[in-house]
């Protein structure tokens, strides 16, 4: 599942990021809105508008995007929220079931 412009994702700031104006709770994600998506080989990078816990917006560019959060990652990264991953998994299962049902009815 690839991120798209306008989607809300989690932003996990690097530990050193706190000194650059973000109000963070260590280990907790911040909300971010995807402004741009860049594909480079098998890696995906996003430009995001991060919203800190006080409601301030901060632009962050070229952030690696991961399918799941990386708890001890030493660099900034973005990831899907848990409910987004669950929804995607359910959609994939439903699509596979639909294909299986369609294949069985065409026999």
C-alpha cells in the first residue's frame, strides 16, 4: 500500500528532533499530512506537514515511509496508522475471496 497526497499518517521523529521545535512524547507518533510522494527504486519517501502535540505544523521533507512503525529507528520516518494497516489487510483478504469465488463460478 503506497501513500498518496492528502493521507494522514504517523510521523515518528528521531530522538534528536525534539530540539528543533517539535513538542514530542518520546516514542509516540505525531500526525502528519502527506504533501508529496517520491519513489526511488524500492523505497518511498514523503514530504509531510507534521502536527506536533501543541497543534503547530512543521514541514519535513524526504522522510522514509515504512509499512509499519520502526520503534527504535534513529531517523525520522512515517508509517501507516494501525487501523489503516488492518483495513488494508481486510481489503486484501476480501479481494482474494472475490477472485476465488469468481474462479469457482466460472468452472
